[in-house]
């Protein structure tokens, strides 16, 4: 079945472009279309990653609004379709964007399995793919590609930062728990790489799993000092509720990836989240002007604090805008466009960032803790210092690009 194109809140871009073309008349229709920058956005609005997918949509939407629905000063059209996190559906969506819509840029997927599924066709068409979330190890290392950009992070890196925190705390017996898919494997490998000790156990769960009774019983029997979890979206909400409900937090320290302890998860779980530590390259209370403006505008638009998914999606749009602007809107030379994405300077919500040789961002990583503020709000709070400074991922040396 061919997935139907759906118009989410980003639809004003399409309407603006259409209105411009109609006003110009049929004689100039082709010229107007040629001046419209098209971005294919393969969203996860349903399925196991629906929560993160909505955050990515909202981050993109906000950035586009701030830019006046333009990229590099030219009218922009964002074409969206829901892939439901399904690799085969995503392939169909990507093929339609590339062959029928002739998109200039591609972004959107939440799952690493989806990125790996659509990558070959996007790269084959020489369309820059800026990832707002996953950064598979394959594409950071030997399979790096000049048209793929890890504008978010490399999968292992967030977990390496958490492993560094666990090592700093001196935990001797740690269990790691993650979904059984590419990002889950990267999570476990990343944590172990920085922890630098054997873990007590590696537990892999099903993608989309919501009942963790068996895993909780296993933890109770193992009696670790700490458990590190990577369970994004609804998986994380259910795991934390069940972990706390079983009383395991009395004897086991819960360390989380940022994906299982971000503002969307906090809002769904509430009070039980307080005290949980997590490592991230983004925090809503980072002290820089770009981030302060982003957070204020996001709260104004959506009535909530942004997650890292929204923040990275916002950066994707700003990166594209800077690239198009540096080329004066001339996108015919695909290699030049890819080079511009890598070299064009933009103001990131994370502060100073740059692409490494493998086109994954070199950036700082921080420790956050979920706290309850004086006014009763439950949120992440940035902790003093940094876990990593200007951190390059562990696979860059395997990439042949310079």
C-alpha cells in the first residue's frame, strides 16, 4: 500500500508557495517552482516513536515560522508523510519525495532502522539528509556518506556520556537495558565503552514493548548497584512507572538516557521521575542567547518545554537555511550543497558546534537531573560541569572522508 501524504502543522509552507505561484500567473509558474526549496520530512506521527516524531515536527515548524517560511530567503515547502516508524513505509515515502517531488533536502525519521532503510535511495539521489535524531554507528564509520549529516548526535555518544557518569560515581555492578534494534545496540556499546568495566548483564527488549514484568524480576534477582536504560517514547514511560511501582528504586539507582528522561517523558510520568540522572548534549536551560530565544518561543507556541528532539529539529532547519543562504539559493550542484551544509555557520541551540570528518557534530555533553522546582514544576536541571567537551564520536576514525 502506498502511504498517503498527510499535511501536519507545517502545511502553511505549502499554502504559501501555492499562493505565490497563483498570484504570479501561469506564465511564471515554472520559475516560481524552481525558486521554492523543497524539504522531504518523513515523520513518525504514529507508531512506537510517535511522541518523538511530534516533537521533531514542532521543532521544525517553529524554526520555519521564525524564518518566515523561507530558507536562505527563498520560499520553502516542507512535504510531510507519516511512516509510523516502519522501514518499508519509509522507503516508499522517500522514493516519492525523491522521484515525484524532487526534494532538495531530507530529514525527519526517528528510528535508526528507518534511517538505514532509506539511506541508499536518498544518498543515490545525492540529496543531503540531515538527521534530527538518529545517528547510526554504520553511517558514522566505514559507511559514512557525503550526503548524510548527524546534525543531532551519533547514537553511541549520549550513552558514552552516561557511562562516564556511572564510572565517575563508582558503580561496580551495572545492568544495561535497551530495545533490540540498531540504536539499542549502539546504546549498550556506547555505555560500555565509557564505563570501561564489564557490565553485570545486557538486557534487550522488543521495540514497542510496554510490559516489563519479566525484566523487572530479572533486575530484582540480579541486584545491581545501578541500571542504565535506553527506552524512548512510550517504552520509557511504561518502564519507569513499572520500575518505580515495583519499588526497585529503593535499592537500584536508575540512570537514564536523555530519551527516557526528557520533558515529554517527565510530563507523562510526573513525580516518580524526580532524582533521575541523564546525560545529554542538549538542555533547555543551557545559557546561550539562541537557546533562550528558542525555549521562550517554543513555550509560547506549544505551552511546554522543548525536548532534545525538538531542539535538534530546529537546528536542522537553521543549518539548511545557512547552507542555502551561503549558495545564494543555487542548489543544482549537489556536491556543493552538501559541502555548504557541512561548512555553513549557524547559531545552534547547543552553542558552538561543528561537523567532524564523518559529518557528525562535535559537541559538548552534560549531566542533567530531574528535579522539582520551588514552584512545583518537575523538569530537568543542568548540573555543574561537562561530561565531555567538544566530543567527537568513536567511529570517526573509520570514516574515509576528511
